[in-house]
């Protein structure tokens, strides 16, 4: 039996997609302990995963309020050390946004890997530069563009990340990074919950990066009876579970679709309540409804482009309209468009008229979305996740190296 410690950043979208793989590790007889945001501890516990909360300092103070993930490493790094002393794991799995915990995992000498619940931000043959969702471009001109822009992207990320990241690394006694891409190079290991066609074809993917595919998962919840009432098809409109000020998406969608021949379910998640946004006519507003209940009845999804809802929609064969507000969402929106699983509408162009047209276009793409769903194979993802995690366990041959 191997004991795994899984340290996660305080984000729903970085936690729930791991549950099927963690349960598969347990099914195979291994011990799994998770450190997660406090509100998700009971969810994980009810699902059958041993979980405790990260320390309060990870979710408070200027670093958290300003979204400074590297500065938050001053807290999640020591928190990981405390978890190491308590759990005494054999293997560590650490979220990509927990920078201090990653540094301390590396310094521990234990086998470990980064967990990436999104598309992979590393160069590759024919892969456009990461960041703003650039369209793939083949031929000599495309290769030249990619080479130049990748260098610019690397320079931008280096300026933003390396000073703070290298401070964390020096404090842990580790060598400094020359490039932010060093965190994706051997001997570092990574397990990414992505796969074609939402991931670009990777003919030269380094062996240290495992693409295991998507693992859609919702906490068990009662199915709302109104979903099964006869009527027009549903359009699911959903905001981010990690607040980013995307209330406008909900407001515009309500106006755009109010007179369309659909029923609209808006889930606000962490978006602020808007007194003007209430259930009326064909529009129903809720704080949260498990997407797995809605998607089988949905003709389209309108979302911000988080990897969680995008992969749930794609696995269900439901076309999406993606309005990417930031973070990794422009990249995810581009993958949706390139895969044929939906359309993208930039936030600057978000109006009721344009969103209405985008939803109408998306609803004609049902066949393409279903073809994407057939390729994603979510049922095999937990097994691939477990295989990748267990590949970190040293073999007996590793323990008996000749002097």
C-alpha cells in the first residue's frame, strides 16, 4: 500500500475533478489524504476521501485577496510541511497553483508530481503560444510566429513569476529557475487532466508529463424536478465557482435568451447576487445546480470557459458558448473552438444580440459536440490518473542501485 498526500489550492475547479482518480487509487488499495479548502472537506469526506482543511492563512490576507498565488506560497509551503509531519506520505501530489507547497514537496526528497486541472502550458510542435488563445498556424510562417511569440510569452511569465518563485526556492535550499518553463521540465513530473481533442495533438510531449483526460464529477445531490418537466430544451448559463467578476455574463444571458424558444437555467456560483436577476418567464436563477443533472437536457451551455464546465459539457456532447474572462480561459475557449465543440465570444463583444446569435450557432453544432464526447473517454480517465500517480512510486530496482 502507498500513502498519498494530495495538497490542493483553495479552488473548487482544482478539487472536484480529482475525485474520481483519488477514489480509484483507494479502490486499488492505497491510502489517500487530501488537504483542501475548508468548504470542500465535508464534500470530499462524504465522497469517501479522507480530507482536512488547509490552514486559514492560505485563504486570507493580501496575497489571497489580490490573487497573488506565489505570495500565498509563504503560507501553503509551511502548511504542506505540517501535513508531511502528520500524514507521513510516500508520494506527494500538489496542485499547480500551490507554489510554496510545490517547492517544499521538491525539497522533501519524496516522489511527487504537479496536478494540472487544465490544458498544458508548455511548447510543442505545432502548439500555439500559451496565453491569449492564439489560433494554430501551420507551415514555415506558423513555425516562425510560434517560436517568436513563445519567447515573448516566456519573458512575460519570467518577469511576473521568477522573482517570487525563486525567493521560495532559495528559502527551501533549491536552485533558482532560469525560466518559468523549468517547472515543467524533468525531473519535475506533472499529471494533467486534459486530452485530445481539448488538448492539441502532442507528438513531442515530454515523458515527464502525463495527460490522463478529463474526470467530470459533481457532489451527489437531489435532482431538481423542474428539469424533467415538459417544455423547450434547456440552456445552462453558469458563472465561475472561483469569483472573477463575471456577473455580466449572467445578466446579458438573461436578456439575450428571455424570448428564445429555450428554458434558461442560470447558476450564479460565486458571482454576486443581482437584485434585477430573478426567476421569471423562461429564465430560472439558482445559486448552484449540479451540472450533471442539467446537461442531459441541455441544448447548449454558456460559460466563462473554466476547464470544469467546459469538460463536463464536452463529455456530455453539449455545444458551448465560451466567454473567457481571464486566467486560462482564453486558451480553453480556443480549444473548444478548434475541437468543434462550440464557439467563442470575447467579453468585449458581449452584448445580448451577439450572445443570442452565438447560442443559436452553438445549437446547430450538436453533431460536432457529440463527436468530441466520443473521443474524450471520461470513463477511462480515473484509471489513467491512478496509473500516472502510481508511476511515481519507486520500484524495488530503484531501491537496490549498485554502488
